[in-house]
């Protein structure tokens, strides 16, 4: 079994993509898993859902369950499979239900304010 820890992320976290704030929350969660960088999960209520379009992509993690992905629909372009959530996570990661995580990178910034 993977060593997974979930805790309230310190401070306020924000996601910026294509010049827009996609999410901002002081109630974000940080998921830490051995061998991986920590991931910030934003409550769905803190995410500008209007920017997200469902993706056909699905992946399965043996420790967390099936992940559903989202594209970010920006004015100038679409950022493919930029975010994900576990709609029905396994019991050991139940706190991330109703949360969305974002891939940081060239077009997306996930930052602590």
C-alpha cells in the first residue's frame, strides 16, 4: 500500500491559466504520496467550473481509484487534460472527493499566495 497523507494546505492557493484565475482557496488539501511531489486539491466550490470541459481521458490509480480529467477552455486555446478529480475515491483518500487538482507547468501556475 502506498504511503499517502492528506492534510489541509497552508495558506491560500491559486491556479492561473491563460491569464485567468481558475481556482483560489484557503481550504485546499495537499496530498503527499511516496515518490511523488505533493499535489494541491482545490474544493470544487473554489474552482471556476465554467473554464473546465470534461475530457474523455480516464486513468486508474490502485491507491486512489479512477481519475476523470478536464480541459481548460481559455479564450485563445484549450489546455488539454489540465486537471483531474477522483469522483469516487477509495476510502483511504476520501477527503479528496469533490476536489480538483491541476497540472502545473508551462501554461498553468499552481501557487501559494
